[in-house]
């Protein structure tokens, strides 16, 4: 397994996040994510893989064939997987086989559904639906008479829903009896989604999006320009979101009215996923990952160059995973987790249950995601509206506001509980306002020294604190997001720079985040600073190894001087002529 860092990034409304890591792991099937952030999938090597959140392989388990279904992680931490060898596997959290059952009813393409009592629903391409208990023992089965590629979902009342290749959408009772069937006139590949009232949503090869009642009655249809193989989701705000092969993502109210239509520009087969910041993320068949905000506004796009036909999935701590057609798996850290809503992921939750949650389960999963959701909300609220406030001053103001000076609470309570005397009140009204001395402007040289003192290494790059280095440059923020900062530089007074162009150019740089002193701090990579422009002149970074000094220049003007010891920060060592261990790869 090889791991590379970074993919090509395209700009939309904001800068797309860069993958923290990309692993060549032959990912073929849909992604399941455990509570601790580990990601599981079936590879083209016919093995079930488990990777840690930093891309390290924990274990693999040999299956009898490949498969595309999403593994299910049970509340106990075990993994349920199905493959094209007609077999359902139960595997422990450390990769050991617990049991397996060969069902003999055709390939198992659809993801299994895990019911609240631990029993499992599995559907086959021969049209047989099976129910097994938590130990893999059969409970019942029913022959539908048409192939099933649509992954079953389980409603709050135990009803089981799925589509078929026989042009019908089917409902079964919890006991495995036919409840009702609705004819669509074309095949149904996608898995259905449920809203809070139990209404059902799915797409069909006849280009329509459907909504049915729990009793199987048609509520509405919405026509698209091509077939709808993707599975819908239902967002926290009650929008039904699904992509079509016509290249659009449709957001409809639960009553069937258009809320917005987003033009992706390429066919969409992957289900979308909603993150807790109300953004919807979906991939298309051209290899572009789209983040869509409120009203269908593009937030960012990330081009991978490879087909994406599987849903993204996100850990409770906010690591977003996606796979491309070549089998590469990528991770974007620092994202919001999945939103709390009726059905915000194709299998409702990251672990892949495929059913409506009980209230207790919903509360527990929400609590697990809350720290990452609150962090994302806090980052989104960082100062970004006042383009005339230098970053250093904005950060200082935010810190001051967030951390009031400590006080003796007992004394303060006694004072506040006593009404002011009339004499004191009159004196306060008559007294002239006290003029506070102006806060001195930050010293760029002092901020540069502080930036150099706080410099550190992060993933092989030297990084500097955002507020210090941009304050030293006299930068002004145009836009700041959790992932990037767009800024302009201050007036240039010397050098071969056209002053008429000063402050007209904006540069967007990616941000990094880490905990420092118990607070989350934004950092810039030193290597990104030469991307800045001032007065039409691009930056140039130069390092003097003897003087251990880094200088950022615009033309012949020195904009920033930092005392940095590259060798000490990066722990540079000469490479060995031969490695200690030679790895062999087996395909």
C-alpha cells in the first residue's frame, strides 16, 4: 500500500480542502466508518480492508469474491460484509472470523441492513430476501421474483423497503411477508431514504424521483433529464437530495417542490451526504467532488480525474473519506461530521445500519459527533466579514472577547445584588466619559520574531501561526473559512512595484489547524507564502543556510524576514543508500 499526499484542487466559491492522505488500496466497495474513525471497505483483491484514520492498514480479511456493498459496523464493533460469493460474513473488530453463512441465492450486491435487535436483512440478485439473527441463523426468507440491487432499509415500525429490477418498489413486514408493491415501469437500483414521518423516497430508471407513503400510496414524482440510479438522502432541514445522470443534483421539499437544482456538469451515480454545516457533498462520474451549500450554491469542487460512483462517508471526528475508480482512498480531515437528520447518508449513519434509529441511538450518535460539529461551527464563525482588519488584530480581538479577565465572583455577586445609591448614579451620569488611550499598532518586526519563535514542523513542512505572520506582513483579510484565508497585502512603499495595483489582488492560502495551549490555532505553510502577490509582483522566498534566515521578497523589497533553522525544524538527515527492510508487494 502506497500513501501519497495531495491531489489537484480546483477553486469554486472557496478553496477546496486538500486530502490529508491518499492510499492506493484497491477500494472497490462502499465505505463504512467505525466510531473511532477507522474506515472499512471491500477491495478488488476480494479482501475486506480496515484502515485507521491516518491511512494505516489495520488488517485485511479474505472473502470468497469481490463485492460492492458497504460493510456494517455493529454497536458491538463487529463487521458484517457480503460479497459475490453468496456469503454473509461476521468478523470481529480485530479481523477474526466469527461466522459466515452461504445463502445460495445469487450474488449479494446490496448492503445488508442491521435491525435494532441485532438481526440482519440481506437481499440477493436472485430476488430472495433473507433475515438472520445476530448469530447468522436463519429466521425467514421470501422470493420476490426479480433481482435486487437496491440495498434494503428498515423503517421505525420494522417494515423493509427496497427496489427491484422487476420495475417495482417493494415493502415487506418485519416478519417477511409482502406488505405492498408499487410499479414504476422501470428498474430501481438505488436504496430508498426515509423522512421523519416515515415517507419513502427513491429514484428510477424512468428518470423520475418518487415519494410514497408508508402505505405504498404515491405522494408525488419529480421528472429529471435522465435515469436516477443514485440513492436519495433527507437532510436535517427536510430536503430530499439526489443526483441524476443528467448531471444535476436536485433538492426537493418533502412535499415535492424544487428547493434548488445544482448543475454538476457530469452524470451522478453516487449518493450525496449531508455534513453538519448544512453542506451536501457528492461525487460525479467525471471525478469531481462537489460541496454544495444553502440554496444550491457551490462551496468548493475538488477534481480527482477519476470516476466517483460511491458516496463519501465521514467519521464522528470529522474525517471525510472518498474513493475513486482506480481504488484510491482519500481522507479530508477537519470536516464537519454527518448532520443529524432523518436520513443524511445513504445508509443513514456512518456505520451503515440502513435503518431508522431509535431515539436512544440517535442521541448517542449525536453526542459522539458533537465535538467535531461544534469545532466546525466555531471555525466557520471566525472573523471573515471585515476586509480591512489585519488578521493579527482580528485574532487578538477575538481572543480578548472570548477570554474575559478573571474576577472574584463572590464579590461581584455581592456588588451586583446591591442597588446603586442615588448619589452614585447621579455622579456616574454627570461624569465625563473616560477616553481610553489608543491601542498601539502591532510592531511587524515583533510579530515576525514571534512567528519565527513559534515555527514548527508539520508533515514535512515548516508552518507558522496565521495571526503572527500575516500581522507581520500587514495583511488584510477578505474572506476566511475553516479551510483557507483570502487576503490582500498592505501598501508597498519601496521597490519596483506598481502602487496603483496595491491591494487590488487577493490571494487564497490553505490553512492548517492544531491544538496549542488547549486552543485550536490556525497555521500557514512557509512554502505557501511566495504565492502571495503585492502590486502585481509575485513573492519569492530565499533561505540563507549560513545565517539561518528566510526572506520573503516582492521585487527588491523585503516583506518578511524570519530567523529559522531549517535543519533543526525539519530534522534533515542524509538518506540511506539501502533501506533496512525491503517490502514485497503481492497482488
